[in-house]
């Protein structure tokens, strides 16, 4: 397969059939799932100039949402008439993800699922949280992380490793306007591929993306205890209790290293993701544990 102008074209699923925004007189929480086929989806690597521009644009948007998100990189999918709910999808040729804002949700919480197509069910789990109306900010990818992995002219569409990338731009811009903000990334892992005893039996692995922490922070420890108590789960904190899946090489972790207490990376086992996907009550319990964190910084 040949690539022209460093674009990769695939078939993806798109939840809203048109890039034109829907309008509503009341705040609603449309699904963020990408469900209808949209042909010609692509990914374009981000330039440093574009990264800096998006960072400033998102910083301005997150500080004054009533003005809307003014960026040539993203188009509105849904805008409530009162602008209390806004959803944006990146230009089709870019593949830079999807952003959702809810004025009535927790503004100091930014939930991210950057691997929703590859990490099975993570997109559905986060989407159900979004539709509860309790989240203030959500980011999810719009192309598969391994889109260009096996192509001759390889492109890195993985927001964990691509540099620079839009996920880091919006994360940095968000914390620049929310001093007490908390970013939580939701990922998935295969228990059978883990090498340690704790890694194999873990339901959740929690990390701030830093290897040199002497002890868990209050936030990570409280999250661990809440998940264990409410879900009867086995949760471990990296690197103190398990030395796998700590996200230390993640571009987001590196960019936010000086503010690691405002960033939590959660890895969820395949069996736990299946449980959350199929048990709404358990999924709500996990969300409750997360919502409690914004008052514990």
C-alpha cells in the first residue's frame, strides 16, 4: 500500500453522520461513539507550529467556553443552544481526536480515552460516563493507534508516543487554565501478557507516569482504596506495588512531569473492562470513585 503526502486512509466508525453541528434548546449528552461508517478517514502527523497553536487555542477555550472552540483543526459535531454542551471532531484529514465539554459536569476533571479502538471497551466505558452528565471534559482518539504501524512509510498515530501530538497539546492547555484540574487517562491491558504476579492478577494499575515517586500520592491511594472497596477489585499503584504499565514513556506523562499530581494513568484489565461494559452499576461505581478525586488534591 502506498501513501501519498503522508496521509493514511482507512474506514472508521463515526457516530454523527455529518460534520455540521446539531443544535438543541436544552443541554443534552449525545453519545461520543463513532458508529456510522465514514470513508476516507486519515491521520496527519502534527507539526510543532500546529502543536503550539492548538495548545493556545484549547487553553483559551477551556478558560472561556462560552466563546466556543475556535480552531481550524476541529469542527463542531454538536452545540447546545446555550453552549452548555459542545462536541468537536477533528478535521477528517487530520485524525486528531474528539473533544467534548459539559458546563454542568465537573470542570476540574478531564477524562481521556486515547486508545478507544485498540483498548477494547474503553471508549464505551468513558462514553457512558459522559452521558451521565457528570463529566466536564472528555477527549478520545478518532483513529486507531496502530493505523500506520505496518505501512512502508510508517506514521505514528499513537498519542502515547507520537511527538508532538494533539492529546499533549489539549492536556497542557487544559492545566494552564485549570490550576486544580485533574487529567485521568483510561487504558486497557491484557493480563496474560503481564510478567509479574501482581500484574497478572491486577484489575487496575494506577500511575502518575513517574518512576521516582517514593510513595503513592493521596489521590492515587484514595482511588485505589475506593476501587477495591466498591468493586471488590485488586488495584495496585506503580511503581510501589507493581512495576509494569506505569506510562513513564507516555508523551503526556513526560509533558506533565512537573505536575504529576494532576495526572493519573489507569490501566484496566481485559476482564474488568468486560465487567464494566456489561454491568452499568459497577461502571457507575468506578465513575463515583473518579468523581471523588477532584476534592482531594
